């Protein structure tokens, strides 16, 4: 633990993507609900890990987001999901890749957090989830009609980063991955240094967007290396400007060790919500251009 400031902060996002006008309110409402779940944990002195998990579970349960229920379908028409949680105090990581048949992949990642392996995939991840009493479901129960009907190519992730009042930072991600992907494909969201990272001595970051591109530029690692020098927002912007070298769009959220938040995206939209002990009311945006919404 680096510092006990008594200050807390939470920032989360609903994915770097295009948000159709008729989905704007659901995106905003979902982020608001997820923020409320996480801030409730932090306001009563709970841990950053608990807050990140609580927020992401809300996003996974809502079909408007590409995570859990409503995930993108792979080339076989299946839902395979990736998720991760990182504890910036211990540098413990729990992550799962190409996992089927669980309602909340982030909670499987949580169950792995103190285990020796940092990442389990496919059948192994499912066996771990089953043996550790995760909420299992029929894999087809996560498929929503609009994903079958829509040709929209999804590649986004939901994520959250929190600083708790004990000075601990956590980051988490969850995604249904890339529409039409090969079975077994994993993007950035389960891989530390790519889709997420947290270290109490620096800050925490979570990313969304084209997973192959984000992994190729090791975006989370670049952002962590630059946060102290550039601040959270500029660090994300500089790292993600390199997406032009590898193709695809992306967005990121971050908190530095002092609790300063930042976010940036080059995707058409990026729904973001944040609150802190200094500013506990919910702030929610659908993209950087949008005016700040003060939202109680
Ligand atoms: N960023 C999510 C994915 O590419 O899997």
C-alpha cells in the first residue's frame, strides 16, 4: 500500500464503439447504474477491487454492452468472453480468455486473483469457474437477438479503474471480443500490459477497442510508463495515437496514484462515467465532444 489518502475515485466505460442514437440512453443509464454500484463500495470504505468488480458485473448484465449478456458472436455464432482484474497493491492478476457459459466472467477473474496462474483460457477457464462455484449458464443464454440480426462488427470492451480510500488501485475489463472472430481468439482484454494494468505506485488503466492493435502497441504498458510525466489523459492519447500504425480504434480510462482521472478515445463514441470523493455526483459522457453531464 503506497498511501492512505482517504480519497477515492472511480472511472468506468461502456466500450469504444459507435453508439446509435436509439442506444444512447441505454448506454448512459447502464454506465450510471455501474457507477452507482462501484461508488457504493468506495463510499463505505470498501476496496478498489470490490468496486471494479461490482461495476463490471452491472455492465455484464446489460445487453447493450459487449460483455456477458449481449456479447459479440464469434464465427460459429457463439459467445466467448475475456475478462481480467488486477490489484495494484499486490500486482496480483486474475484473467480468463475465450470462456463460455458463465454469467459474470469478471467474477471468475476475481476468483483467480490470488491463484498462481494469472490467465486461464477456454475449457480450463470453464473448469476453474465450475470448480469455484461461479454462476454458470447455458452458453446460448448470453446470446441476444440483436447480435444475431446485426451485421455491426463489435470489438469493444467494458472496463473500470478505481482508487480506494486506502490508496489501493485496481483495474478490470470484460468483453465478448470481436464479432466473427475465430474460435479461441483472445484480444487485449485478458492480457496485462495490453488491455489493462494497475500499480499503486503509478496508477491504473483499462482499454477498449481493436484488441489486436491494442496488444501490438502494448497500450497499457505505454500508458503506465507515461502517466507520471504526462498525466492520465495525455498518456492515453499519446499511446492510442499509435493505433494508426496498426489499424483500428480504441479508447482508454486511467487514474493516477493521486486519484486524478483521464480518458481519451479515437472511436466514434466512448461512454464514460466517473465520480470521486472530491466530486461524488455522477459525471457521464458518451464521447469527448459531449458537454459534461452533471447527473445525480
Ligand atoms: N478489445 C476487445 C477485444 O478486442 O477483444
